[in-house]
C-alpha cells in the first residue's frame, strides 16, 4: 500500500479535487479543477502508455479531454457531478501491474 501511495499520490490528489467539486464552490474552483484534472489525467495517460497499459492510457486520455479547460464541454451540474464521481473512482483504482517482490516469495 505504501508503494501505491508513493507512486500514485497525484491521482489521489485528483480524486480529492474532484470530490470537493460536489460542494457549492465558486466558478474559479471549477476552473482550477479542470486544469488540475487535465494535467493529472494527461500525465496518468502518459505513464499508462509508457507501461503498456493501453486501456488505462485511453481512459485517462478521455478524462483529460473531458475536463480540458481550453475547449470546455458544457453540461448540467448533475451531469458534471456524475463525471466527477466516475473520474475520482477511476483515479483511485491501482493501474500498475506490479511484479511480486523477491521478499514476498
């Protein structure tokens, strides 16, 4: 678990930012949320692609596109909350295929 936290702290941060989005926040918070999620989603897509995890690379790329602040998608608040929840859950799922360590054998 400690290794997961060390390697995925930025995904956990994205999930927290998305969950905070359920509150009644000012517009500037949602702009911050979009920038944070697009950066973390893009970086997560890159890491997944680098690790040959094609499905996860596509998932994180789609999240990055959906939350991009440059060409934003406009949806109702309830729809965004659903996407926030789904994206937060996806960020929290461990994606790395780790090999068992020598110590655990």
